[in-house]
């Protein structure tokens, strides 16, 4: 029990992280879901989502974060995002064109509008969020290996 | 006009850093500076005098906006820069693992 | 027209293959091989049908998402594009067959295939796109994948070479991006055909000059022309052999030579200054590359220097600007992708069996590795320009074109470089394959089936490559490609007309 406490940073950081992580995650989801209405979108939202997990990793240490999100899961999400984006693009062929916006455009300035753009944003944010987190994890783990050797 | 030249100066600072410094990490930082100088220049090229941010909403009219396209393009360029930087950092870490130094004069085994 | 729908598939299939391998391949053994080869085979079939399509319909414009160019992104399929597509996907298919056996010695095959297909997607995208920023994005996809592939072995030399390559490649890309910024702010468009029309109307002026210099630096670095060549002899030998074959065979050409041709012939417009600059750079690469090559003892490093030299031939031929010169240059581009890929695969085969790349340690391998030595002999004859093989015909065309244009000096240099190339490959053959077999190599075996098959296929193309110049065949493969360049100004007119004629699609107001 004491060991669990020692991993990561101090109690203050951990407590603040516990409060803020959900908010950051929610803000990221807000940014990505309103990508077709306001500045932001898939990339920015995905980065914010990834940062919330990076914060978790910094505050609680590698083991806690990797227990919640193993490397395999992260890279699965990354590839799933890419395949989702590609299949949205290929579904455009149902209307005769690659990347055709084949869904109903809806009413402008509403959340559920703009056809495939929100779906694309979700796919991009999956790819970017998982990708950025995977880069972070990969860099941290490389360091671990070199430390082991020395 | 001055501001465009400042971009050029920033680019040259980055280039100097890449060419002159011996530490791998400093070279990577130099590349990042170069990238951001170019991105900044691209954004500035889109500016119009008195223009406002190109955000489209129900209330505002679309006249007098700055060019929105470079913003989208720069975002793409930033993503590419992120990928390159991540790869460079990963390679730099592996190099440190193998050679035990960040000094490029000590790791030049490929010649001729 | 419905057949035009195959155009975006080049990018979609290769990306889809890459991500599927990454998601499934790590769990199921054998899946990466199957999926990788299936993908490249499909791409080869598609590129052959694209060639047929462009032969029968001329230039085809595909508007992505049915957004009309110039506002939307366009993909353009013309003679030059389909020529490059066939070259790239042919080499990629053969290389991926070779990789089935060769990559056994590395631990994670799925990573290799994922990066390989990403690089292929980037190259196909560069070739197909009609939008200059899109070109930059695909160029970066291919480049980043190739940086990672050079570092694939993660040994000392590979990491060092990859770092050098990545730093220089990134700086080159930044020069290209600055050039694109200037062009965009001068013409207010990103579509290359539209840009060419506006540049022709407005005059290129000082901005055009600045942009030309930036693009020569950026794309010249990607093409490894001589003042910018320092990364190539490190990076190409360090990659695994199939990737060396891809890098030297097609990556340098699609990211460097193709883009130089497209930008300078079709967008900015070909002028006397650019012609003489390209010829000078080409001749310098040709001569300096070959002189640096002859002293090398590392098999793959020697081949890498020869790549610089042969790219010089291509650039010299294209830089002449005459129809015959362009035809010869493009034919040499095709031939070089075939025989240089073959030579790199040979060097990989030798390394696979003996574990060394040093020519001084080899000797007499002909007895133990008949397929490798026979194909290597074929490729060496082809690269040195011995008559029945394909390299002879393209070099002959370039030299004739140089003489016709009155450039006797360049013609002489081309002959000289060819002779030194012959000398250099005589050395390779003598030390590696002929002579007495050393005791050490008594137990080595010929390479496995798929590797031998891939090398034999490339050798066959080397032997029959001269057929391309027969009257019936030249008009369907090489001539349309050369015409796109020699009638450079027609590009923008054809594309813009094609856009205006396309029946569907909504325009952006």
C-alpha cells in the first residue's frame, strides 16, 4: 500500500490530477465534437484527450497508467481510428465519389449537422489521441530499457 | 514588411543551430525552430489589414476575414512536424543507448 | 466516367493494407506476408489498368469528394502519372515478394510491412495528386516512413544514417514548404493547373525565380543531386535490402525527379536557365557519383554512389528539354529502377548467405549461388550499358539527344561516366562472384525460392527492356509520358478543360 503511494508525484499533484483529469477529458471531447462549428476539431480535441492521459501517467507513474491503458489497446485505438477514417472516405463511393459527403447535411450551426465531418473528426481524434499517447509511452519505455542495461 | 524579415531571421537561427551545434538534442531543437518559422510565415502570409479571425457563425457576416486556408494548411504542417520530431527524438534516444553520447563528432563512423 | 474511380484506390488500398497489417498482423503469423503481397499485387494490377485508361481517354481528372477543382482537391491521371505508377508498383510488388524470405531475420515483420505500405501510399499520392500542398503532405508521409525504415535494424550505423537522413530530409521539406507559401501568396491557389495558368498570365517575375531556387534545393535534396547528395550513401545501404531497393529504385525518383519534372515543366514553366542548371547538376552528379563509387569496398555503398550517378543521367536527359532527351531520361528512369533494385536485391542475397557486405571478403560465390551471380551479371551489364540490355538503349538515347542539341561536352561526360561504371562493376563481379571460392564459404547455400524468383523476374525485365522502344510499345508507355513534359504548357489547359467538362460535382461559390 505504501509502495503504491510512493510511485509518481506527491499527494497534492495526485489529488489535483484526480479532479482535473475528467474535466480535461470532457473539454477534449467538447472540442472534437464541435469541430465543425467552432475552432478546434479532430486534431486539437485528440491532443487534449491524449494530454489528459499523459497527465495521469505523470502524476501516478508509468505502471498505473499502463495498467489502465496497455500498449496493445492504445495502438488498437490508433489503427481503428485510421481504418474508420478510411472507411468513411470509401463509403463515399456509395454516392459515386471518394470522400463524398454522403450523409444528410442537416441544418447549419447545429451539433448534428455537416454530414460526415463530425464522424471524420471522431476518427481523427481517435488516431491523434491514441497516437500521441503511444508516442509518449514509447519514449518512456525506451528510456526504461536503456536504464536496465546500465 | 519587418515582420516577414523577422521570420527569415528566426529561420536562419534554426538553420544555424542545425549546422553549427554538435549536440543531437540541440540539432532537433534547431529543426523545430525552423519548422515554426515557416509555419509563422505561412500564417502571416494570410493576414489582411484589419481582418478578423475566420470563424463562421450565424451572427457574423463573412466579409473582412483573413484567409482561412493557410490556418488549415499550417495545422497539417504542424502534425507532420510532430511526427518528424517524435521520430527524431526516438532515434536520438537509441543513439544515446548505443554510443553513450549526444556529440555528433564522436558518433561519425560512416565516412567516404 | 465510372472507370476513373480507380484513381483514389491507389492511396486507399495501400493505406488500408498498412493499417490492417498493423491491427491484425501482429497477432497472426503469416498475415503480414499475405496481406502485403496481396496489396502490392492489387496496386500493380490497378496501375496497369490506369495505364490502359490514360492511353484510351487521355488526361483524366478526378475531383475528390465531388468538390470541383481548383477549390477542391484534384487527382490527375495523365501519361506521365501512369508511367510512374507502373514503375513504382512493379518494383514494389517484386520487392515485397523478395521480402517474404529476406525479412525472416528481423523480429517484427508487421512493422516492416506497415511502414513499407505507408511509404508506397505516400509515393502513389505524390504521383497522382494535382494539388501542390497535397503533394507536400504525401511527400512527407513517404519521407517519414523512409526515415523509420532506414533505422529499422536499430544498430549503430543504421541509427546514425537515419538521423543524418532525417535531419537533411526535414530541412529539404521545409525549403519546399517555403516555396509553396510563396507560390500560394503570389497566385492565391493551390491547384497546380490553375497555378500554372495564373503564372503564365501574370509572368513569373522575381517570385518565380526565388521559388525555383527553393524548389531546386528542396527537391534536389530529395533526388540526391550532387551538392545535396551527402545523405544518400549513408542512408540507402543502412536500410534492409528490400528497402534499399525501394529507396534507390523508386523513392528518390518519385519524390525528387518526378516532382522536379512536374513543377518545372508543368507549373513554373521550362526556361533556358532551368534547362542549363538541370543539365549542369545532372552532369555533376553523373561524374562525381561515379568517381566516388569506384573506390568503395562495401557492396551496398558502391551501389548507392552509382544511384547518384544514374540519377544524374536521368536529370541530364530531362534537362536537355528536347523530346528525344526527355524520352531518353524517362526511359533511363524506368530502367534504373529495374536494374538498381535488382542490384540491391543481389547485395541483400549475398549478405543473407554470407553475412558480409565487404567485397574483399567475398570471392567465387558463382559456384554456390548461381541465380544470384547470373542476375547480378545481367544487372551489371545493364547498368554499364552493354548493348542488348535495357540500360544501353536509354543511355544511347540520352547521348544522341545531347549531341543533337549541340551539347558535345555533356555527351562526352555521359560516355566517360558509362565507361567508369563498367570498370566499377567489373570490379564487383571479379571480387564477389568470380575467382576462387574461399574456404570460409564452402557451406553457404543459394537463397530461398521467393528471393530467387524476385531477382529472376527483374533480370528478365532487364534483358527484354529494349523492347520498350519498338514502335508499337513506345507509343503506349513512354511517349505519352514524354509528351506531357515536352509540351509542358499544355498541362494546365488540359486539366482546366477536363474540370470544365466534367458533368457532376458541385462548385464552391
